[in-house]
């Protein structure tokens, strides 16, 4: 926390708020916000944290809720297993996600950063509260940082950073379990640290990185590293809804009668709670993550001085300059409809995705063969992917034209995640082969129910040869 004099002298337009004139870092000690919006954020953040830590352990249809095995190219999302054959869905989902982020930011600003970004969730709702619990409030933290090292300070530092390291270690193990699974993770623990020493070093290295980010680097991630924060300047405009200060109502600042002075009493409560150390009254800035801490702080002050809330609120620059409330104009509605359409399309594609994917192609370089005195046959290659979490037993039937499918080798079965490959013959009566190229329809049946239909071709002799 800085003094009001330092705030007034700050040159926020030529350097980040956490850097001094000499280029050295200015440590900030923000107060924990209190208010309605902060309570909403806390509910969302803790829901996300609980989900992140429990998802690898919870099972649905025999699989973890989320499993991202990049080594074996197997991905599980909420009980649905995805394999390389579903790569197109992944590409579409990534494209839709990027478009969603851009459009969402253009309309609603950086709400993602302040409400659901992992950096914010871990720092503001896990690490920062622990710091307040051990080191005290923001004033006590600043005093502790400036005082000479003594026994109490050493004990507090050991306790705080010990907890930080434990959380970082446990978090990295959780992330690893997303990739290798919880059962394999438990196997890796056997024999540590002597056995599987290399894996232990990997875990400790990533633990160190995680600890460094949340114990020291902190808000610098948002202002220096995060590309989304850097790109926000080209995505926001005067119609973007974001956390904003109503300068028309608040200026000139200072305590006084309404009409002589603005509603802003220059108490700096909005700055004291800012996790990136900015003064929102200076306008939209790179560091602002739309966390709404300043809104809660300002509303509390306005209530005490008996003035209307909303001096700092969600609003667009245009709405504030024109003294109007937020209006959902045609652009906002159109972009919102596009966002909704993207979600519907992606949801539909994932919903209609088949549990069993079967592909049948004529064997390359082969022609028709006579199969007995009155029939012709073609050789085909079959590849079937079982995307379910149990064994499947598939039956193929020739729908059109009239004929027979003869499976070569073992029956067409596949364990979960298995890719089954077989050769098969399609046999047609000569009297039904009246062209050199005939379209055939093959039905894929599971337990007597048709689950797919495959189109292919059957090659016969030239009609002139009959």
C-alpha cells in the first residue's frame, strides 16, 4: 500500500503501477475486499478450486471427470473419451474458444481475468488469504516487510512459505494426475525418493515454478507475461462494459457539499484493495483485471457518507461520458448471439459424436473376384474405434443392394479405447451387378440397433462384358 501523496505523484501512463522511477519493483499489500461482488467471486473461486483438486479423483462411467493423456493421445471430458479420430472436434473447440474470448472481451471486458482466471483464483482466494491470516492485514504486512529480521518475522516467514510450498507441491501433483491418472500417480509414490528420482525432480521443479509465481511474481504475471492482458488494448472500445469510474459524477474530488465537490471523497479505498496497485480513477489501464474489488470498496464508502452507490461500477466509456445507463445496443446483442451460437454448435458436435467410429474402404489395388458360379466379391479393409468405456460387439449388415458381408478373422469386437482392424468381403449376385461401379450401404449394428450407416462402392465387370 502506498500513501496518497505517492498516488497523486504516480505517472501511471509511462510505467506499470508496480515499478518505481528507478525501475525497481514496488511491493503492494492490498486489503482483502469486502462486499457483495467479492462474495460472489469467492463462491465461484472456491467452486473452481474444489473442482480442480477433485476432478482427477472423481469417476464417471469408469473414467476420471477430466483426463488429458497426451502421451497416449487419450482425452476424457466428463465421462466422454476422445481419441485422435476426434481431433477435428478439438480444433473446432479451440477456434470457437478463441473467437469466444475475443468477442466476450469486446463486449464485457476482462471479467474472465478477475473472476475465473487460474492466476487470480489461486492468488486472491488461496495464497493471499493465507498471507493475511499469518502476516496480518495490509498495514501489518507492510510493517512486517520493512522491519528488521527477528524471531517472530522468521517464524512467520517459515510458516507462510512452508504452507505455500506444500500447496504448490500438492497442486503440481494434481496437475500431473490429470495427465497420467491418479492410479499411476499413487504407483509413482512407491519408493520415493530413491526410486523414480527423475520423476521426483520433475515434480520439485514445477513445484518451484508454481511457488515462485504465487509467492513472489504474483501480479507481474498479469502485466508482464499474460498475452491476454497485453491484447486487451486492441479489443476494448468505448462501448465495452468494464469496471469504470464515473468521473462526471466523482470530479472534482474532495470532501464537501454535493454540487460544489464531486461524490469522490478521495479516500483511496478503491486503490487500497486493488490487487495490481492501480488507481481506477485514472481510467482503463493495462493492469486492471476487472476484479470488482474497487466497486465493493467504493460502494461501502458511499454508503457511509450517504451518497448513491455506483461511483465505480460496470459501465462503458460511452455510457459514462453521456451520463446514461448501460444499453444493450445492436452490436452487443449481435455479438452475444454469435457467442450463444458458438456454444450451441460445439455442444451439438460433442453430443452427436458417435461412441463407435467405423470406416470401411475398398482394399487398394484390388478388383472384383468371382465367388462361386453366380456371385462376385470385393475385398474391403475395416477400421473400428471404440470410444466407449466398455467392450462393444458390432454386427455389419448390407442394407443395399441385396447381398452378403463375410467377416474375415475374429468376430468384430473391441475393448474400450481399442482400434479393431479387420478384412471383409462383400458378395453380390451377378444378376445384381449391372454396372462397373455400384453404390453400397452398410449398416453398423450394436445389440440389434443400427448406430451408423457407411457408404462405399462395389466394383464389378463392365456391363458390355456380360
